[in-house]
């Protein structure tokens, strides 16, 4: 078995355990952790990276177009400071929802269904360290 395949199996089973241990109250929205992972990889990983690490210079750097760099979504950035509704709005509609004059690259994806967005968000939160998830849940009652 190759290291890559073994790594994929470890990731799969880790996500499965996280999925099974999460609060099931979100299931009423038809949230699917594995679909969230697929949708994240398809729609978000090109900027926020496959490992959700974002750009290392996200706090102060800009890209060649003068736009801020994508932050990490893995619990090491500020994402977990935002409410579930704010995160939903950003994923679905981008920052233009909050600032109509926004010219940045986080434009969202209105083609995603509500369940798709919640699934992506659940996947992102599943990657956060347990301490961050616990803080988030205590702040936002999840």
C-alpha cells in the first residue's frame, strides 16, 4: 500500500469518526460531511488549499492583483470567530453580501444549494482542533 493511499485511508477514517461524534442536530439540514469535503475540494481548495491552510502571508500579504490573500480555514485563522450564519453567507455569496463595493476574490458560489454550503461548513469545522470546536460551540450554541 502506498503512503498516499494509506494517508487517504487515515483521513477517511478520521473524518468518519469526527462525523459520528458530531452533534446530530445539524442533520435536519441534510448535511453530508463527505459531500462537504468533495465540494470544498472543488470550490474552495484552489485558494484556501487542500489542507485548509490558506496562504502563509494571509494576515498582511496581497496577491499580484493587490487583493488580500486567502486565510486558513483549519482553525488557525479567524474563521471560527464568525457565526454559522456569517460563514454560510460568505461561502454562498462572498463578501459582496456584506459590502456591495467589494472587489476582492471571495465572491462565493450562489450555485451551491443551502445543504451544500452547510456541508462545506461542517467539513471545515470538522478539521478544526477539538479545542477550537469546543470554543466555537460555546460561543454559538452549536
